[in-house]
């Protein structure tokens, strides 16, 4: 007997959702986790990669930085254009293509023999991640009804948190038992499973854009790559001086301004600039950017605190980050219920205050001998805060974009997160570097400028024997004290950024305004109605 089932119509999806939507969500979450995991898994392999062959690839400090940055640069630069292309040629096709590219690049990365090879293969991994990531969210927007989409988005957001948290655990565990290439090789079987499952389960969906905006896509790529490159260079150098930093940032800003002007001029714009006149859309965009600015910056430096100052192994450090991801995984799917009961403003203010609690405790309480349980509790609190900030903001941004342009909305949301996070690491990195260098200049004048450049550089000088044995103890003590003081300064800067986000929530997020005439679709869209 033949199978006469057909794919549901758009109207049926709008009302009820795709019949295989929860199985598809599971596949998309797995695909998403492997991308997010790879953003953090390499952090714990830095020391191994710096070792001579065969233990590592004899990577220099600059090589190590670009192994991370090449992925970030390509990922951020291609995200927006990938979302647009997915709307035109099909989100399922883009997801499958991204998985293939990501899997091949992972395999090549695992067997790299030189730092340059690994840098280029990591860039290819970033391209694969950028191709597939917008499709995961835009497919969700198309297979779930308006009522169920916020819950699905909460699960998707939780997957982002757990993927970032388990990256160091997976990396640390693999490095304890296998060679460094295993941190990339582990991606391959996951990708193969994802390709098979997506091909079988996921429906194809496209947008209705009649004419391609090639100029807009080119401007977005050039602008985002240039801007992200300048931000990364500023973070690596710990300074915003130099034409390679401010010149590329200025070029990126100018090109993005040209992109905005072009999009406002043409009738078939990739991104409708009128969306930003919508208060809820602009406010949610700002919150996504500011939240990741503060969190990614400070969480990056917590790795140094745990590994260098507290002396935890990569695996132990990864396990300590797990409460953050677990908290997001638990609370993100529940955020929509809280918003419906209490209103976006109340939930948003409380969530942002939870995030600010992390920064405040770090600024006022953290010392070298702070008990580890304090770190664990802070990660749990911060995860709960992030879990109740991101889903409402992401849902509002996605709901403001027409369903046929879900890829554009997804790409924009992910671009804001990526650029916000990179900017946070760069700006807060500069704050920390300058504070540390100033303190170490007074505390350890015998060190050269390179050894005083950062906490990690000082430790490398100590481990490499560049500091005389009789002075090593004093230098290490000065480095630890200077790092803690610099961490406090950096946390205060993060508080200032978070307070800006708190003001935006207080001004533009509405309270609960349930009306008797509210439709199911209005009830399901919980966040940020026009204030």
C-alpha cells in the first residue's frame, strides 16, 4: 500500500506545527551543539598545540590566537549572507551543505601537521558553521506554530548554553586520553548522523524573495569581516591603537553604513531597515548584543582564573563551567511561561540583575582563595539570568520578521550575538590588559614588556625559565595579585555595560498586559510588545 502522506501546508504549520517538529528539533539541537561546542573546545587545547610535534604542532602565541580567530572571523562574516541565501535556495539545503563543509573541515583539522594548516582548516570550519547555523533557527520558525515556537526557541537557546559549557569538558576529556586531533575528529560522526537525520526528517522551506540582493550580501560580508577583524586585533593586542585596529574597524563601519543606505534604497532589500523603527525589534537586538558583550568577555577571563590562578586542569575547568550550561538548559524552556505570567519587563529586569550579580561578586568578592563553590553558584545564577533574557529577545526579533524571511532574522540574531561576544572579549580584554600591565609595571619592573603583556604571558615566562629562580616566587605572587585586581576592574566595566541593558529593559520592555480579546498568536508572542 503506497504512502499517501504529504508535507503539511503553511497554514497547517501556522496553526498546528509540522507533525515531526519535535524530532526535527532534536536533530537541529544536535547540529547546533556541535557548532557551539567547537567555539570553546579549542580553548583547552592551547597548551598542547603549542608543544613540539608529535604532541602538538609547535604553534606560537600568534598561531594559537588565529586558530581561534580564523573560525570567529569567517563565522561572523558569513552568517548574515548565509541566512539570506538559505531563504532563497532552501534552508534544508543550506543546513546539509553546512554540515558537509563543517565535517570535512573537522577531519582536515584533526590531521593538520602545521599551524598554518590548522588556521586555514579552522576558517573552513567557521564557513561551515555560518552556512548551517541560521538554518537551524529559521527551520524552527517554519515547523512550529506561533504558540509552540517560544518553547522550541527556549530549548534551542538552552542548547547554545550547554554546547558552550560542554566544549571544555569534551576537549579536556579527549586530551587526557587521545592526541589533540581528537577534539576535531569527534565532530565527524556527529555530523554524519546530522546529515542522515536532517535528510530524512526535515522539510524544505524557502522564502519568497523575488530578486537576489547581491550588492547587499557583498557589503554585509565585507563590513562584518572588516569590523570583526579589527575587534579581534584589538583584543589580541590589548590596545585600540594602530591602523590595523582602528583602520579596519573604521572600514567595517563605513561599509556597514553603505549597506544600510543601500538596503533603504532598493525595493528587494535583504534586511528591511524599517524593522529598526519597531521598538520591540530594536530593544531585543540591543539586549542580545549587550548581554553577550558582557558575558563572553568575563567568561573568557574566568578560564584564566580557574586554570592559571586556581590550577585546575582543562577537564576540571570544563566541569566547573557545566552548571552555567545546565542552568540555561533547565530555565530557557520555562522563560515563556514566566513572561506570560509576569510580563517581559519584570522577567527581563530580574534576569539582568542575576547577570549583574555575577559581575558584582566578581568585582567585589573574588580573590585568589575564593572557594570554588562560589564560582559554581555564580555560574548557576548567571545561567538562569541568561536563560530568561535570550529566549524572549530572540523570539521578539524572529517574530518581527516575516516567516518567509526567517533566515534573515535568524542570521541577524546570531550575527548580533557573535559580534557582541567578540566585542566584549576585545573591549574587556583591553581593560584587563591595560590594568594588568600598569600593575605589573610597578610590582615586577624586572620583567620585560612581553612578559608583562598579560597574565598568561607572565606565566609562560615563569614556566620557560625567563625569570631567575630566586625571583620567581615574588614575580608569581605579583602576577596573581595584579590579575585579581585587573579582574575586578574588568568586572566593573562589565557592570556598566549590563546597567545599560537594564535601562533598555526598564524603558522598552512592557509589563504584562493580557487582554480578553487577545488571540492565541498574540498570547504566544510573550516579549516586547510596543511599549
